[in-house]
DNA sequence: TGCCACGTTCTTTTT
DNA sequence: GAACGTGGCA
């Protein structure tokens, strides 16, 4: 089975992808736009390395950034190999791979093998307490950011250091906090997320032989690496220096996690002779969307002019929709989903729809609207199963059992169930423990033995409970982890949890504390037990967690199941929901934008697109304005195209209409187009104005008669976008339009075909040309240094491997030579800030103008909202031109006027029944998890 | 007076 | 879901 022949691997790849997959260069950089098949290329390369280059799976490391990516990668490699060998690949997130090495070899650098992982809330708690106790007046998030940046920066982060030295008064406080935090973690035997990487770097530096077997290292989403991860990557590959990276500089969304675009440059420096390959064909989006996104990102003038070549046809344009508030927004989404389903004759189902949120906290209203409409959905990212209180409580007990000196876990559960120890008492106990360099656990034990009366007052009654119930319970359980002398076998993970629940009377506790939803909580607990069981089974049969034996390296294999289970929980972003019944059912996906990266759906909503986070968010707190994309008209032509893209069969118009319930709206006209003008009646957004040149058309369109449709949008906007790319002061957002406008534009375009070329596509074609001086996608970070070194380069090199390939024959010599490596690359300052998502502004003196801009402009997020309409603009125009009645109810043009024409009563904001009766509710599918916590149904705006 | 318990506001994004 | 403010019990 191993002899996969080339056709199997290369069959599904285009030319550039083939070159990437089969490259014989020892370091390969694949730069690719979104939707160009990055993951597919990377998985194919792994398969190729195994089947053709004949590397053992166990000698390959594949590192990703998110758990989800890791999971997907594993699955897809599994499919490509076809025989379970992928299980031996060392594959996972950077953190999980690092954890594996530390668990196995960590003792060599003095790490207690029982180390736990401090998750987000642990670390926040610790910092909070430190700041309070030492009376440091720093904001906790800032302190944490400082600490994390400091750790993540790796060894060559002296720019921030310089900045800090400038205001050294504060930096002392930060430093104290940092030091205290670190010693706190140490005392609790915890590593935080960053420590995992830091310590792993330490380990691999001191004991390189841990990775002496590694033949190849592959990194996904390389643009998201930060300094320490870059370091780690090099160390993983230190024996053979074979690395493949895949990334897209335009998609760097982890700037806040210290991801640095510069690492791309560092890579090229440290690994000269890297073969660069760019993938430009886009398989994901229709050309309209590509045009629009290109126009947005191209406004970053200095960005490398990279092309996105559409494979698909035009499709529908992304459109903008403004709604009054979150509630309306949620209702609108629901009605729009219904409309989509209906107009496509069910060709498009829930599985095809995604709602992407900027932050998980925005999901509340949307979830409740979906729930009310009986639509099945699944929330990805955001709340995690393991973060639920009831689960967290159990986990904290387990952590204490495993490792009693974890003060934070202990503090969280010492009063669960209620034992009469309030916040105050806990706080002072923790502080007393810290002062005496004891763990809280030790303090309690001492106290109860009477060895030492704690200064903090503890009532007799509570004391009883602590010693009698709590300590005894935990100690008892811990004892049962091992075989007992009387021959009773140790309890396994599930049994321990079950006993814990019995001892705590947890079910009863839930009933008492949360009478409304104790059942679902208990169900979660059951689920948790199930997961633990699954975990045990997996561990038993998979070598998954173990690292391959390396000659001469003693491994620590004593890590018990509990320890691994806890680590797994901390590092898994969420539990895996594999083929459960619920998964099989179609559902809408609700997700954070971050969690959705790299995934695709035919239909995507992006709610709550308003001003992003500008540096000083304090100054202008909440511009209450929500915007959306407005639904397109589903004309036949477009549906046919969609069907083609999705490779599905489009139901005939008859079928669609036969199944259409009465009273349904064919257009997106149920909500006011101008959220600020509520009484204004809606109409179908068709427009019969004479067609002119499409682009011009837009202009006249919006400033004149039909100003109702997104009045101040599109051209009206001179919104300077101060953001994302930092160089975007002149950004506008082209391409967004309303359904009606688009329709007209399309029609006009159709008519004017040979004569006028649509501006959009001509722009696109233009971008395909590389500016002189850039030789490839990587060109945009080419520095003077490189240029002088490699001499003048042809501007338009054909995509041939220019470097003498270094063949993958023998292992390369061990020592890393890199006099150059430690140098800070000479990169133009503006590029070093090239991160999406980080709204941090360059406060470089060179750009004084920028600051002014930013202060003046409220909007700074990728989705580029238009500015609020100026109050002076009289809404008079809107009433000036009454719409002829027949137009108000006119169905979409694609449908013959004789088919369905359901008149809409005028002046009704929302047809009475549509929420409920408009469409027969889809069978109420059971929602997976997350019982909605909607106690506060009537929740207006703030 | 001290402290537990209950009710009200805002929550980036991931590991 | 955790940080704040107010009320009732020892």
C-alpha cells in the first residue's frame, strides 16, 4: 500500500501545487492566497514525503496553530495515506507538540513531570491577585499581554525592549509582576501556554538529541508564527533542516499573539536556497468576492500585489445591510436564511450557511433567534465545553487530586458545594499561603492538624467541613489512583470521576443550585464522563501521545492517564464532537471569524460589523451601529451558477414555487433599509431606472432618487479606513451594494458587454502583473540585503525552481550555522506592522499624519463600515419619490410576473407571522449542547 | 462590624 | 461567567 504512485498524489493538484508537493528542495516556502488549496497541498506533501521520499511517519513533525487545523490535517493526511500510518506522525498544535516533548524529556531541564497547564483563567487569576496583593496599578490584561509578549518574543525581540526602557518607571512594575507571576506558576508546578513553548525551546537547545530522528518539519499557517514558535520550528528541524512552510501574508490574523510577518523574512534569511512557490488560483470564492476583497486589501499600497485568480464565475456580489440593533440583526438573519432556503428550493441547506462573528460574545441574540425559529445550529469556538461551570468544577477537583498545590483550582472549588467559606476568607487564606511560601493545600492541612493556627479566622463549623469533607474526600480519591495494599485495583479515570461525583453528591448539588437547568448540566457531566472514557480508549490503542524512541534517550513514560487527560483538556480548544447523531444532522454554523479561518461555506453572514478596536477604545466607546450584508436577489441565473459551483442540482422553478409557503417574501425587504428611519416603508429593492454604465450607474444611483437603498453607502463614503493594514487612510469599500443595485448593474453589464469592461475585473487582471523588482510572492519582503546579495533579479521570473535543489538524500550535518540568523532583518518599518486584525498603530514619528486620521475616523475594522450618515442630511428625499405600488411588491425579475406575486401589506415593518408561520418550522432539531441561557428575553439595547 | 449571598454590568480573537 | 454593588445574618 505504501507504493502510492504519483498519479494518486498529484492527480488532484494543479501545476503550482504539484511543484510544491514534489519539491526536492530541503526548505520550501509555499505562499498562497485564501482558498488556494493550502491545506490540500500541505497534506499532499506529507503523503509525498512518506511515500516517495520514504521518511518514516514518526520522523515527521507537522505543527499547526489551532486544534481544529491539527484535527483536519490529521484527517486529511489519513485519507491520503489510507492506512493509519498518520497516527505515528508527530502532529498537533505547537503547544501540544511542545507539551509532548516536555512530558517525555522535561526532567532533563528540571521539570517536574507532573506539571500542569495553566489555562487562561488560571493565569488571569494569578495576575489579578498579584496586582492586588502588591498593590500594583496596572491593568491586568495589559500585564498579561506584557508577560505573554515577553515570552513569545523569543530571543530577538529587542525592539519592544527599547520601547520599554524609555518609560522605565512603569516597566519596573511590569517586571515585578512578571517575576512574581513566574514564581507563582513554579510553586504551583504549572506552565502557562507560553511556557510550554519557552521550556521546549530550552529543552531542545540543551538536548538536541531529543529530535535527532526528525527528518522533516512542516508548518501550517506560517504567517501566524511568533518569535518563539519560529525558534521552535528551527529546533525541531535542527538535525536535517528540512522544512516546509505554508502561509499567506494577507491572512495574518494573530498579530495580537505576537505573530510577526517578519518571520517570513527571517525564514528566507536563515534558509537561503528556499524554494518559493506561490499558489494563486482561488477555489473558494466567486470572482465578485475576490474583486471586492482585493480592492479592500489593495488599498494597502505597499502590500505585495498578489493576485487572486478566480476559478469560479462571478456569483453574487457581497452586499451590505444596516440594521438597527442586535435583535433586528438576528431576526433579519433568520428571515434571510429562510428566504435563501426557499428561493433555492432547498438546494442550499443549513450546512451551507455560516454566521461568522467578530467575537463570541455577540452570539447570544443570534443563537436565541435561531433557537426560536427552530433552526439547528452549532456554535464553534467561543464557549467551550470545558469552560462550563459544572465541567470546570469537576476538572478543578481532578486537578487538585492530581496535583494539590494548584492554588487557583483549589480556591475555585473549596466552596463548591457551599461550605461556608466566602470570597473574603479564601482570599485571605490564599494570601497568607503566598506570604509563607506554602501552597494553599499545605496551609489547610497544617491548620486542620492544629500544627498552626492560621491568622485568618475560620469558624469551627467551616473548619469541620474542610477537614472532614473536603480534605478527606480529595485524599481518599487520590489514594485510589494507585493499587492498594489490600489488593484492590486502582480506579481508572472514569471510575475516579464517578466516585468523585458520588462523594460530592454532585447531582443533588446541581438540583439545588440551579433548579432551572440542572438537567442539562447533569447531561453535560454525563457527556464529560463519556469523553473521559473515550480518551482512555484512545490512549490505550494509540501511540498518539508518545514520541518515537530515539536512540540513547531515556523517556519518561510514567505519565498517568489523569495527567494526560488534564493536559489534553487544557490544550484542546474544545471537545471533539465526532459522528454523534447530532453531528450528522444538517446545521447552520455559528463561529468566530478566527475559528472559521480556512473553512468555507457558500453563504456567509457577518453580523455586528462596526467599529473595531481602536487603540484607545475608551475615547469613543460604543457607536451603536450594526451593519450587515444585504441579501441578494436570487435570480435564476445566479442560482444556476451557484449550483454549478456547489456541483449540485438546482430544482426547477416549478418545484421551488410549488413548495413555497404563502406570504413569503421573495426579496430581502422585511427590514427597513435605513435603520434610523423606522417608519419608512420598505419595498423590494428592484430598481427600474434606465441602465447606464455599470460603475457610473452606482454613483448616480446613490446620490439621487433611490437613496433609500443604503443611503450613504458605497460611493457616498469617503471613509478613510484607519486600520488593519495601517496604510489604509484612503480606503473605500468598493463592490458592496444592494441587491437591487446589483441586479441593475448586472443587467447593464450584460447589455454593455463588448463595449465596456467592468472595472472590477479589469482591476483584477491588472494586479496580476508584478511590479518590477518583485520576483515572486515573497518579493514583497525582499530586503536590500537580499538584493545586493543575489544581484538584480528579473522582475518576472517564470515559475521554475531557480535554486539548485538540495536533494533529500542523506541527513545534513548537525550544527546550525547562522551568523546571519540573529540579525534583525532589514525590513521596512511599515511592513513589520503588516498584520491584519491588529489595530495597533505604528506610532512611528515618520507618520504623524496617521494619528490624526485615526482619531478622526471612528471605523477601523476590516469589514469597513461606512460612517454614520451625517445628521444634516435631510431624509426628505426618501419621501419625495413615492414608489409606484406595483413596484413595491414586484417579485424578483427572474421570476415571471405570472408566477408568484404575493402582495406585501404596506407599512408593516415585519409581516406578522413570518417569524413563526411564514415557513413551516424546520423540524425542531435538537441543539447540540449549549442550552440557551435566555432568561432575559426582553433585552433591549443598553 | 464582618462576611456570605444575591443582583447587575461587560466580555476580542487562540493556545 | 467574572467583577462590582447592596442586603441580611452572626
